[in-house]
């Protein structure tokens, strides 16, 4: 089962956010089999912005951090068809276009799960379910991914 990660999960893993979420994001990423993880390119661009603005990091080290993520997992580019789907998703479900693009890329690459705190937990679209890993109880679908890995 393929799993896409949203920017917020990567940012927490980089230490931007409260200590509990940062630790939980690191644990989650460490437990996910690398071969099932997909990073929409949009998430890496957003991560650069978050780390330089909210994280107050310099661009050079931030670039290195982003490149490390890209070297660790498959990265999926945004296609024109994904942008079209994102516009439909933004229109139909009132999502921000960049969040919708991440979900559309996840669907285009046959992910079953998009791990995100920023989108509606449980939202199902084109076979992709948004899972917030910080809800209690821990989501069963995400637990299944961890157990099969």
C-alpha cells in the first residue's frame, strides 16, 4: 500500500512544531517502509518555505535537508492532469489548491493513504484516504501499513 506524506509531517520531523508532534512524526517515518512512501514534489517546495520561514533556517542547510528527503523516498512531480484534478478537488471540496494538488498527485500515483494533519481526517477521494496520525485512537488504516512493512 503506497503512502504519501504531506508537508506538515516532514516539517514536524525536521523539528518545526511542538515536541510531541515532532517525536511522533519521526517515529512514524522511521516505521514506514521506505519503498511505500511517496513525496509529492509540492511537499518538498512547501517544506523549504516552512523551514526557512517558520524554522528560521538558512537556505543552504534547508536545501540540504530537502534534498535528503528527496534522496530517501520517491518524489512525484505534478502533472497537468494532477493540476486539473486539483482544481476540481478545490472547487468541489473547498480545499486550498496546493493541498488539493498534493492529494491529486497521491491519487495519480496510486497511494491509498495521504498522511496529513492539515486536511480533513477520513476524507476519501479517488481511492486516497487522508489520515491524521495524531488522532486518538491511532488510525487503523495507518496501523495496517506499519504492520505489513
